């Protein structure tokens, strides 16, 4: 029973981590896009 719970929490942790990673990556790319567009606007 305990081993089963451990395996489940491990799987959940991996899912949480990958979800967090994709969220962070999309946030970073979005802010990069915003910074690039602001840079382009100011340097026209």
C-alpha cells in the first residue's frame, strides 16, 4: 500500500514538474516577444 502511494506521488511530481516547465517556458518566450517588439518600436 505504502509503496503504491510512493509510486503515485512520484508520477504526480513528474507531471507537476513538466507542467511547471512548459508554463515557465511559455512565459519566458512571451516576455521575450514583448521585449523584442518594444525594442523594435523604440528603435524605428
